[in-house]
C-alpha cells in the first residue's frame, strides 16, 4: 500500500503522518507528480489560508495533478475547502471538484469553531463502523454548504457539510488524525477503499 | 452541538511532569508521555503541556518530547512555556504540536501574536494569561506569576484577540492550587468580551467546580492538573457527571 500526502505550504502534516503510522501505514510526503499519481491513496491535508494555498498549488501545477487523480483522495480541513468551487476566504477560486461554496461562519457564536462536535447522516464506506452522532475534532472558521455531495453533516450555528464525496474524491472538514478512535476508524476505512 | 472540553495540563520540568501550588513547591507527578496516553484513553478532549523550565538549551529536548507525544496520542495538544519567536513555534509545530501557547513573550512584544497568526493561522495560537485579583481589579502577571504588569486582564485579552490569538488560556493565580473552584467572574467577563474560546484554569477541586465554570463562568474548556494527576477526579466519572447536568460533553 503506497500512501502519499500532498506536500504544500499549508498544514502540519506531521500529525497525519503519525496517525497513519498508528494504523501501520508509512506514508510519504511529496509534491512530485509521478509519485502522487502512482500512489494507491492520496491525502490532501491542510491548515492555513485558502488564497495563499491555492496560489502555491497553481505555481507548482499541483492543482492539475490533484484534479486528475484517479485513486481515492482524502481532503482534510483546508484540503476539503480547496477541493470546492470557491471560498470566501481571500475571495478564492478553488479546485472545483465539489461545486460547493465555502462561506465564513456568521452569527452570535464563537469563530473559529474549535473543539468536538457531532457528525450525522453518514454515508459511504468512509463511515463504516462509525456511529451516527459520533464526535470529531474541528478547527475552522469557514464551512461548506449542504449539497448533493454531502456525506456527513454537522451543526454549528447552522447545518453544514462536514464531509463530502464525489467519485474518487472524499473530504472531511474535521481532523480524523486528531479525533481519537473514531477518527482512526475513518482513516482505516479510507485506506481500505 | 460543540462540546465543553476537559483538558488535563501537564507541567513539564526536565522531561518530567510536575505540579506546584500557587506556582511554587514543585512536586514530581510522573512521565508525561505515559500520562498523556492515559488521559487520552480516559476521554480527555485535549492536552496542554507547559514547559516551566524552558530555556534555549532545553528547546531540543522539548521538541523531542513533543514528537514522542504526537506519535502516541490521537487527540489535539498544545505546547507552551518560554516560546518567544516564530522559529520556536515552527519547530514545535513541525515536531507534531497542534497549537502553541505564548505568555510573557507576547506581553513584551504583542506583535508576536500577529506574526504567529499570519504565519501559522490563529487556530494554533493560544494566548496564556496568568492573572491575579489585586487592588480591586484583575492584572496580568508574567514569568510564571513572578512579575506584575500594569496591564488589566480584560484589556490584554481583547487586544490579543484583535491581534490574532485563536484561544485564551486564563489562569487565576488566586485560585490555582487552592482546589476551591475556578475564578468564575473574570472567566465570564473575558468569555463574554471576546469571540474566541476561553479555557479556564486554576482552582479545580471537585466535579462541581467544572460544572460551575461551564455554566456560570461561560468557559468553553476547563483545564486542571493535580486533581487528575493525583487521581482525585477520574475523567470518565467527571464527564458522566457533566453530561447528567445537561452540559454537552463527548463520551
């Protein structure tokens, strides 16, 4: 099993690497087109800001590489947002894999959302063995609206997509690598896809 | 619904967990990685590691410890103590820390908060404030509580959030180590004044203290050390109690 993590200017990939190690996977971190394209699984992590991340991906032609991946891909947090059509963060046109728009949380509640929240209406094998209303760890200020691609929902001031899927592309707004046993289950499920 | 968080804090000195009372009389409380694993398994929502003897020579030891922790636990953790530059933070985040906390260095150079938020994002910048009630107001203290400043806690909290702090960790020196309960008033004041999560710290002695700081102090998270280290409160029991009292808790 060859698992690659997309190397770019956003995110602390160390925790994703360690989480994979805990389930017996030694992943590589790379921005090399051939290595990414020939991997069995690709993880697109991300903690950071959308416009500078997109700019970097374009400079390195990683946008094209990611769009053309045929194997299962898992976007995490900012990675998921960059897989959508557009983000209000920095008024950024993103990869457009999912036609969702990314909006900022507005309302009388704390932003960013930091902490454990539930996921529900779970779909696809990514959530095999994960119970409805399981808690996952979230850290974000922007969210994806509900759409036909939604495979998990969460409520924080409003209901939004905490997970998306289209063809071989999967994504989670929360951090499975930091979400205790349930998060580990999700990573194991992804590796088995 | 987002949950209230229970956060065991591990004070680190020379690679060991220690606990003092009112920032003094330091006692050994075990191996940090072992404790971290235990707390994660018991249902801790997050962990905080504060290196209370952090100096430049110790930086490498700390980053190695951070990597050992990150390899072994699957919940988020914050590292603090003696962090004073973008470079320090970069090393700790690359070692596997999810967030870092700054305290004294941010008071001395508030722009540090802005630089860290710009470079790494507000989500990983926790501002720790040690506060003490004196002369009718809450004041900010530095250097582990040894140095008083002219800053009022509420003003500093607001300024830090405006600069980009993503969370506040508020320790009341009047309450720390007393086991008489958290400082409800100042926690509530700060929590209502800023739009980022507030972690209350200092004074936990009973399960009811946690309930009070969430309900009356409007804290988003509660941090404690000795009650967990010395097994006076078990995390599963605490979380069950809070859930039975209608607080949103991850079990």
